[in-house]
């Protein structure tokens, strides 16, 4: 049931994303950022639909992500990009309004909401998100800075191919998208995770296999149940929370889980 609900959310918001592209951004040549923006540029300059370019450009990114990130995350991202691509084939490219600024604002809001929910359910729209996550595994650089840098490249390119007015509209749309995404899903927030379970070894192995975080395992004893337990402690990002909750439910639905926001992390935050 959980997986069905997750894929239903990814399906719906991937279609909404395609709607925002075709009805708000593309008609005014206002682009999205990163790989999606490049796909939109090629879609405007060639007879091939932007949805097709979106798949083509994401293939090498997904291959890289499959080797470096969790398989579930990449599978969800592939599903989301595929649905967005297909929806862009069937949703007509029409102007909802003749005002490019209004389209940039409302298109950016809709894109931000869509991406926020896709990310919340452990997926992505491909491209910049995946590249940024791979880089942050080795470099302690904020993901938002990396993604904004990749998006800025697209804005710079669009200024040469179209007009600098539209490039500025694109920058405004990308900024609004980023703000809305942060409101829906604050990915940079660190969370302390403590799990009390009788399936400690199995859960530990699942978490280590799917996360880039280290885990501390302690022996515990239930005062009421009089059973020996394992206590797992780690710090994750809010970006990883959906995956962690899914893994815990699949291994031990009866586990006691405590999640709290962490003000600061020092030391080894990533698995060596």
C-alpha cells in the first residue's frame, strides 16, 4: 500500500510538472533549470519534443546515479522523468496568459510544488538533483549551491539563443521554484534518527546498503517487554527521510522510531 501511494503521488505531480512546462514556461520560452532547461532549449530549437530531449539528456545522469546513489531513488526518478516526458507529448503547448512575467511566476510556483512533492517521496526530476547529490557525497558543498550553479548555466545559454529579457524571466522562475521547493521539502535540514528494534542486524544492513551515513549500534533492553533489543543511531538529511521510513517499515513495522531535528553536525557525517 505504501509503494502504491508513493507511485501515485509521483505519477500525479510528474504530470503537473509537464503541465507547468507546456502551459506556462515553454510558450513564452521561459525555461526550467539544469538538464530540464537544456531539454527545453533543444525542444524549442529543433522539431523534436522537449520531453524526448529530457529522456535523452537524463540517460547518462541516471547511469551515474545508479552506480553512486540508492537504486530505489534512481528507480523513482526514472519513473518521474518518464511520466513527465510522456505527459509533455500529449499536453498542448498553449499560453495560459500573454504576460511572460505572470507565466514565469506561476509556472515557477507549480514547478516548485511538483518537484517538492516528488523529492519528498524520494524521487527527483533527474539532472541537476542527481549530479548535485553525487558531488555532495565527496565534497562538503551545499546541494542548493550546486543546483543553482547548474541552473545559472542554462540561463546564460538561453540568453544567447533567445533574449536576455527571457533569460531574466527564467532566472526569476528558477528562483521562485527553489523557494517553493524549500517550503515543501527542506532537504538541507539534518535529522537525528534513533530506532529501537529486535531486527537490528537486518535493519543495519539495509540502511548501510542504501545510505551514505554511518550508524552506531547499541545493545538495549525493554523494561516492559523484558526483551533484548538493538538501538540504531544515525544522522540523516530530510532528503533521505522518506527512504529511511520505507526501509524501517519493510524490515520491522513494529520498531520504535524517534526523529528529531539536529541543530549542528560535527565529525564524519558521511560513510567513508
